[in-house]
C-alpha cells in the first residue's frame, strides 16, 4: 500500500468498491469466459479501456444500500427495517435474481414474503444474493467476528434461508471485516481464519485451496455462477491474488465471465475495504452513475455508516 488509508476511507472504499465492481461487471453479465478472453488480453486492459459511457449499478449495489441504510438507522441488522428498505429501494430494472424478485415484490405488496423466501426453492435460496449485499455488515462489525457472523445471518434471511446462501454471506462479510483491519495481508492466515469459521465443507475446502492459488489462470476453478458456492470464494480468491490492486482484483473477477457483476461487486468491496477509496481508479469512479442513489449518495451513506460505527464504539463523532 502506498499511502495508508484512514478507516473512513476504508468504509467509503468498501461501498464504492462494491458499486464500481458491480457496475463495470454488469456490462459483461452472462458472457462466457471465451468471449472475455477474446475481448481483453488482461485485467489491466479492461480497467484502462472500460466500455464507453456511464456505469450503471445493479441489484447488488441497490440491496447493499438497503443493508447500509438499516445499519445507519438501527446500529444493527433489524429484520423488519431491512425488509422495509429492500421494498422501498426495489427497482426491477436493476435486474434481480428470479426468486429474489418475487420475494421483494411480495414485501412491497404486504404479502407473506417469509413464506415465499422459505418455499420458492427447496430449502430456500442458495443464490449469491445475500453475499452480494452484505459488505456493509463486515465493516460495521469489523471488531467482532462473532457479531459479523450473527449479523450477516440476519441480513440474509429476508430472501435467503438456505444454509449455503446464509453462510456465503457470513464468509463474505468476515472477508470484508478482516480486510478492513489495516494490517498487511497474510494470505495464509486470512484464508485459514475464514475457513475455520465455516460449517460447510463447500466453503472451508475452497477457501483452503484459495490460500494456495498462485496464478490468475486457475481463478476460474472456484466458479463463476449465481450460486453462492460458485462465486463467494471466487471473489475472495480474486482479492487474495492481487491484494494491492483494486483494478486488477475486479478486472480478474470480470474476465471470468458468468456472474461478473456480483463476483466483481464482492471482490471490489473486499479490496476497497483493504485499500481505501483512493485505490479505485478515478476514471472508473467518474463513470459511476450519480443520480438519486448514485455515487454521491453511496459515498455519504458510507460516511454515515462510519459515523454509526464510531458511535457504537462510544467514540466522539465529527458533528
Ligand atoms: C440477475 C435450485 C436455486 C436454489 C435452490 C438458483 C442478480 C435459481 C445478481 C435462482 C446476482 C438463482 C443474482 C438465484 C443474485 C437458488 N434450488 N436453484 N435451492 N436457490 N437457486 O433467485 O438474489 O443477477 O436459479 O434467490 O440469490 O446480480 O433463480 O436470487 O447475480 O439461483 O441475481 O437465486 O440472485 P435467487 P439471488
Ligand atoms: Mg446484479
Ligand atoms: Mg450478478
């Protein structure tokens, strides 16, 4: 790291890092890896020559905004407030998972959304929708891994009750919390700390393999799909490969094809929490949409979240 970011920079980096990864990745959502390889020689080329025009974020950022708003308002994840924020922020054109969209529409209409979350898929959803939005929980509870685990669990429940959907969110939140600590990354202990917390071998095994990953060529072995088990560890592994470069981290995630917005959103949130907002390339940040709940709103929300974090620790706030 060149200049040491402040903790507030890390909060802002986490939320804007998520949004930029999501919005850049969204251009390539669903593309096969072969298409990406033909189009770009490297992550650097993608980052230096992004698609023209504004970058629009998707459901990943929209729902992370709801999580952050809930934390700012309540100081913790309150299930009912979180559902209210998800419903109030719901914009179908952001592009939601098939089941998540049905649950969110039911929330807005006052229907029994809990029944739907439990029964739309057998055992509930194991999509990556709970993990893609959980990063604010990671920075907010960064001092207490048990609180990260518990709060991430509650944050998943409105839409994802399957144990693998929940644990994906827990692992991602803890990956963010550990990255925000301000210590130089020790890859082995980072991945081992994450793996030790996991109950599901799908996560612990993949995390231990990710600790040994030494070439971007093998990143795709961790998956590029919409299932939490095919994307959460991929995002953490992308960060672990290039911890000192936000651009290469999200670029490598996007070059995998598949669920590019979400893998880049998750990887970008971790990288932003580690490196701070100054590490996000300024030309990418300049392209991020800035109306209503756009860039300025997200930046202020991240600063408010930092204020809520300080207040919860009993530290004097700036105001
Ligand atoms: C469009 C079988 C299951 C399942 C189960 C599959 C946005 C379904 C974001 C489902 C992210 C899909 C993504 C996604 C986030 C889940 N049995 N299949 N038990 N559980 N699936 O609908 O919020 O992009 O095919 O809960 O997790 O950018 O449609 O949505 O990429 O996973 O959607 O799960 O999706 P959902 P989500
Ligand atoms: Mg999306
Ligand atoms: Mg996606």
